[in-house]
C-alpha cells in the first residue's frame, strides 16, 4: 500500500521535471542546443596582452562545464561576443607619509576589469542585449606589487564576471 502511494506521488513529479524542456541542476532551463562564443577582443589600454584570450577560454570552459550546449564556431542558437574594455588600477586605502622625504602612498590597490558583452538568443529575442558592461574588482596589498598577485587577481575577477554573464544569458537571473 505504501509503495503504491509513493509511485503515485513520484510519477507526476518526474513528469513535471522533464516536461519543461532541458533542465540542468545549475538552475538553467535551456531550449537551445548550440552556442557560439567568439574570441573576445582586448580593448583595454593596460594589462597583459593575453587578457582577452584568457577570458574567452575561461568563458567557453564555464559554459561547457555548466550546460549541455554544444559549442559551435559560428551561428549558434545562442551567440556571445564582446571585448575586455577596462583594466584599471586605483588606490583605495591611502596612508600618510611617515617623514618629510617620503611620499603618501596607498596601502591597498584595486584592480578593476570591465568586459562588454553582446548576446543573441535566436530562440527568444527578448533576451538579447548589446554591449552590456560587466565589471568586478579585487584589492591587493600594495607592498606585494601587482606582478606578484596579478594572475590570481585576474582569475578571481574573471570568475565573478563569467558567473554574472552566465546568469544574464542562460540562467535568466
């Protein structure tokens, strides 16, 4: 009797979960099957030369790992392209000089990276956007110097920007 009751309750649940298109446990519901992510351009005035290529590779990897979309070179049902447009260092925690012969300096410096993205969804054109900016930052101790922490900072910043792009495109957040 209890087994039969479980079957009756479980069957509609399975039907509802599978009837709503392709579902992923990352919270995305995607009816498209293909995505094309073009190589991003580096339009930032500063930063490493491989900034855009690194971003493109990480973005492709993230979509590969978190969706069932097949990546195609061109003309995917979902299309993403853009550019890394900003790489900026700004002091965020200045400190006064300790003597007459020393200058004021920043104890913390902020690295901010900005990426502009265009997104086309051939399945639902209301989801499209053009040149939307995504930006994030990370602070580091100025005593370390940028070269000692740059790769780690870029990775942290890209992880957040990629998550934001994912949410804005296929996760519908």
